[in-house]
C-alpha cells in the first residue's frame, strides 16, 4: 500500500472553515491499496487529536482485515474491520474519549484488479491549536490546511445550501448582496453531490446557467470552481438544483473569489 499526504490545491481548499452546526471534514491523506495479494501494513501519522474519523473507498470496494489506531497514551485498538463500499464514506467510532490518534495501521485489499484508494477524512474540530503547535505543522500540515480566517487561498466563504432526498431539489442562495465576483466554488462537506443545474442571477436582472463539471458529481470535501462571464460578475443570487449521490442529505458550502 502506498500512502500519499494531500498537499495539492484541491486538498488545501477542502479545509474550509469550522461551522458550529456540523462537522468540518478535512481530507488529510490517502492510502493506495493493491489487489488481494497486498498484505502490507502501512503507517498513517496524524498531526494532532481529532473529533471524528471517516474512511472512504475509491476506484474499488475495499476489504480491511484490520484498521488499528495508536493513541497518545501508547495504547492500540482495532477501530474498523470490514468492507468499504466504493464512493461511500464510513464514519469510524473512536473508543470513549480517545481523540488523540497518533497513527493508523491499515491491512486492506482492493476487490478491483487495478487496486483502489482509501481517503482518510478527519474532523479536527476544537483541536486545531494542537495541530498548529505540533512538531510537523510547518513541514507538513501547514501546506494542507489554511486556518485562521474565512479566506482559503483567496476564496471567501459565503454560506451553505442543503439538499435532502434522492431526487434533485432546488435551493436559492442570496448571500452576495450584489458583490462583484470573478468565480464561485462549491464544496460538498458531508457527502458527494451532483448538481443538474446552477443558475446565477446578476444585478442587471439577467440570469445565466453555469457549467460546473458538465453536471458530473462533486466529490465530498473538495471544491469545484467555475469562472463567471467577464461582463456579468455582480452576483445577487445563485439557484442550485442538486442532490447527494451517496447519502440522503448533503450540505454544500459556497465560496467566491474576487
């Protein structure tokens, strides 16, 4: 298995901001898993305690014989075993008040002959300070997270829209109040999503449909950006018709760049 820590732009923007009403899930890394014969154990180090943990399989269903956590007190415990379904995030129960996860050890196999990948997703929550004062913050985690304000690499957080049910539902976000924007970005935070239509309304009263990934799905925890027309950047509202692809409900955060 190959472990890759996420330092690309998409993962940095995935950090977002912490909201009181729901968990702020950050992708902290990936583990590449081979087909059947891959029995290696791979160590995955954390930069501090976490509130919650999720694992998500990609490119294949993945069976884990064991995922073990090592905690700050030196104790180890198996926190997951079983199948991870492709595209579905699995929330892992942490024992008692144990939140100071130092390391994960994976022993997993992909069902697809080409292998698969496990996304490691964490809700850091109130432990941001622990991560920022950790020994590996400057060398590693500062390149993954951008904390401390509502601005993430020049993207300004505006608000969120929620969608529930298996069919596309519509929501209107009017948080711009006529502010000028060069682009917008959407980030699903608790499930992956698909938006069949996104319509922007501008200060002159005109509307235009935006092409975001050609209607393809938006990955949980990752931002998807679209530029606005050069002569129409004074937004007043955004009408979104979306649904969750791997859950019954999804919340999508909305960002703007100027």
